[in-house]
C-alpha cells in the first residue's frame, strides 16, 4: 500500500545538491490486455486485444494541485517520473505523458520553465526544486515550512519503442464480424503488417489470429463482448 509522505520543507534553490541525474532504468514488463479468462466489451474501432511491453517506473503522485511554499509555483495534480539518483537524492521530472504533473506560475515572479526537477532527499524525505538557471525568486527561508502530501509509487507506461500487437473490432454484418490486426513498432503502424479478417459466428463463436484465440460472447454492429482464451504468440525481435 502506498504511504503518504509529508514533505516538511522545500528549498527553492538547491544548496549543496548535485544537478539532476538521468541514470534511472525502468523495469520492462510484458503486457497483455485484457487478461486471459476475463470478459470484456469494446465498441467498434476499439482494441480487443493488445500485447507488447511497457515500462514500470517509480513516480511521485500528487493527489491535488499543490502550491510550493513560496506560493509562486504550483505543481498540478498528477505524477512525476523518476529520472535518476545519486548518493543523497532521487530526481523526479515532468513528462509529456497523459496525467503528468506540470509546474504552473502562481504569480508574475514564478517561472515554471526554470524548474528542471524535484529532488527527494533520501535521508530527510524533504524535496527541493532543481532549477535550470539561477532562480528568479528568493530562496525560501529555512523556517518557512509546509506540509506537501505526495505518494511514492510505481506506474506502468506503454512504450511504443517496443513491438506491439493489437486486434481491433471493426463491426458486424449479418453473422460475420470483421477484426483488424495491427503491428506497431516505434510508435508507427506498419502497413505491411496490418490485415483484416472476417469470421462467421454461425460456424463458431471462437476466432483466432496469430496464436490469439477469443471466444465471442455477443456481437453487434456497435460493440462486442468477448473472452480471451489465449493471447498472441510471442515475437522474437
């Protein structure tokens, strides 16, 4: 269970702290959605089965918009991903991923673009702002303290750099359903590895493609309810 850390002090200028480190290596895990045996329902154009790899990363989660102690910058609700660490600090940064926290100005003196990362002190569990440039605002005094609730955790992110396989529901005509197959690599759909197949449900309610087997529970020209029996054969890259 995630434990909420109360960050007791945040120094706007880092003193005696190294620059942001970018030496973090995410965990790579196999993903297959939905899980085998689970009944699912999707609409036309949605993915029925997706298989590939994802990155599992350490994050800091902010459950709400959080003003920094100087009240000049705000960390928006979301999360920061770990970029790296050194002997004393772990460094967390904003990203372009959906749901990522962002830094916003709460005054004319705040400069969100100046923020490079947040540094979490391993010993004291306090955080500091690492600036890209000398701060355009005064350093926070040591006696200025604020409780900043954050949650350390782990999150998984699909990584388009890895090979991905997807089955897409394309609708039903009569007793036949149409299923699209797509392969992705490097965030690009590869047309040579795209295909579409039709299955007659009057012959069998179990369909298969490239090792994947799916039991169709119910289908219409708007949506399909199904159960994954087996996912794709693994592809050696």
